[in-house]
């Protein structure tokens, strides 16, 4: 959307030429103020996101269109932030990021941790009035694993007995997969080995229950508002693609109806427009998807501002199957030509430079791992690979999704590679959904990506790059890496797990260099002071069920 210069979206479609607005460099001193004023003018005069006028509506900005609301197919934080307000699962994280009961009122750990029996509540209802049953979990999990579903997150359940073989088509009888509903309220899960983090996996949206009858009846249209059935705090009432999602409070949500009656979720990827809408009172909550970088110091002094460190990392990946990045020396050279210390100064949001992959605050974080900034060694490696001072190096592309911070980082690192290696890398930015498809089908030579914790265990970060992961876009494979993660999953001793993850991180970030970790992120958020109850934790989920007006009865 930014690429064609739209300041509005969809029906508004006011571009800079039509509005007679000059192009402005957003990094030039004073430009942000001008941009905010112009955006405010356009929001006022032609705003396709104008509020409903309902005083009970809570308004947020998603930043972009969710690629999917099918939680077997969703892969990104935008989709999961919507799904997390429509659905609940067996468990959820408490304030200490430990799994706590939700639909599962209790569970038994049996056979030394190889079998878990979940006992479900009997008062959780779907939005059409039917009871949520253990069979809905069995169906959902087997659908996630079914190779016909082609879920990128199928590997999440590979600790279940026979799950991997079924997902890879080596086993066709799904009754052999170790998940079974014995009755409406009893779900048995058999694991191929004790797994220290498995309960945490049951907090993740991809494990939420699904209705077989609804999906089989409506096919790919089952998530449309007129078809979808959900069990969470809010109901999906409207989805205007590329524009707006509307939710309303679920009166039958078993812990109690949310205090906020309506939620409006907009899809505004122009940061200055989103900020102007907040400051005009047309949004009630904004985060990094709505805050221009140069405005962060000012907003840090605003009422309702919070700065929340995240279990999230950004990295650049290499398409290891494409020349010249099929050569580890080239990948190492590009990694060692990046000065990560510059990035926090550019982004101004509390980012921390990172050369290793497992983030701070998580078991096995080790800041001493990874390749350091070393331009002379980078040039030596590139020369050894046959490209002295970058001579003869083919044209390569760095791809990233269209956001201000991604562009700033890409341009900065493009300059480092030019100065330190003599290589000019072409930049390509794509809208979020298009970018995801590109990564899945035809990744560029180098690509920007990031990962936020689905569950707070290093397995969630490290398993991303196994040979069987649907999200290993570099297509790098290392049998030793896969073996180390398998051993770590079975290991219940934390110190031994740390040693295994250290060795795996060295393979990933020092030896083979499939990826270049760049930095760990933090979230800047601003909540309208009229509201309370929105707690953004390090898992980066936008949970709205406890939001309410201050001094109001819940």
C-alpha cells in the first residue's frame, strides 16, 4: 500500500498527487510533525476507518489484513491477535507465563510424562450453543497434522506419538496418532517421549478446538463471519477485507461476558495516519504498528504509554539453496559485515542487538554465541569464496515486508554491505500477505523475518529451523541440528538442555550461518487513559477481554 503512495485505504484512496501533498522525507527534522498534520487532515476529510459512534466500541489498529483466521493455517501475529480474542483452548498463560487451566479444568501426567489425560469443563459452549467437546480437540489436532491441510505449524505437535509420520504421509491411519477423545470430557495425549514444554504448547492458538461439521460444510469459507463458530470472549460479526474487523462481546463466554461490548480492528499500515487517528480520538490503543519511529520519544511521555520487552527476535535469513548463498563463507561474510549496534539508535524502541537466536529472559539465552562484527574477516571470507572486494558478485535481493522500521534497517544494512564488502544488494519490499507467500514459495536471496514466542521455551525458537519445519524459509538442513533438538526435547535436566541448545545455536549462527540474528525487540504501546485492563506481556498477544472503562463495573 505504501508502495503506490496511498494515504487512505480502499474507498478513500487519496494519493499524494490527488491531495496535492509533496513527498516528504520522514527522517528529515520536523517532517513527522508535518506528516501527522497532513494525515490528521486526511483522516478528518476522508476516513474509511471512521468510528462507529458506539461509545462502547474499543478501537485498535492491526496494521494490516490478517492472512488467515483459520488457526490451523495462520502463521503470523496479526492473525493470532484476532484469533486470540475469538477462541480459547485447553490452557492459557498466567502472569508468570505458566500454563493455567481454561477448557481443561485439570490434567493427569502418567507413565513418567509420556501420557497426559486432560479433563474438560462441561460448561464451555460454541457460539451456536453446542458444547465444546474433547472430540473437537482431537479433530483440530489431527487436521493440523494432516498433510492435506499443509499447515506450516504441523511440526508443533511432532512430540505426539506417530504425529510426525502421519504429517509426512508415512502413516495414513490417523487413529494411530496419539491423541484420542474417550468421551466428551476426556482427552488423552500420548507422547513419544516425556516433553518438558508440552503443556505450554496447549496454550498456542493452533491447538484450539475446531468444529468438524462446520469446516466440512463450508470449506475454505468456514472462517467467514456468517459461518464461523467460536468459543471465546468475542464473536466475529464483520470482516471487511483490507479495511476492518468488528467483534462483539460473547454473552455466553463461560468466565463472563467482557465489559467492552464492541471491538473495531482497523488495518492501517500508514503509521502517521494511525497515530493521527489515535490523537484525534479515533483509536483507543496503538502499538509499534501505529507509531512512527521518530515519534517514540514524544509518546514515551504520554499518559497510557508502556514499554514492554518481548520474547521476540529479528533476523535475516539466507536462501541457502541459491547461489551465491549456497556457500557458507559467503553467508559468514555477510553476517560479519553487519554492525548490529547501530540498529537501536535507528529504531529508538528499546531494541537490543543480538548475535545469538534464543532471546533474553528464556532458558538457554547465550549472548556470547554468534558471529561478531568484523569487516576485515568478512572481506577475507568473501575473497576466499571468489569475490575479492565484491568483484564478480552476482546481483542479489534482500526482501522485507512494507513497514517503516523494516525499511530503515534494510537500508542501513544495505549500506554496511556496500562499505564493508563492496556489494550492492537490491532491496525489495512487499505487502505482508504477499511477502509471506513469497517466503513460502520463492524466497529471495536474503529475507527479513522475525519470531515471537508461541510458548516460552527455547524449543519454540530453535525448532523453526529444523529440516521438517514449514517455516524454515532458508531450506537449510543439518541432521546434527535436528538430532540436538530431539535430544533437548527429551531432556528434563535444564543444565543439560542448555548445553544441547548452545551446540545447536553454534551450528545455526556460527558454523553454517543459516540466519543472522539482528536484535531482540520491545513493544511501545499507548492506551487511551479512559481504559484499563489491557496488559501487553512478553508474548505479544493483544488480549481484550479484560479491557474496560475506568471506574466502571465489570
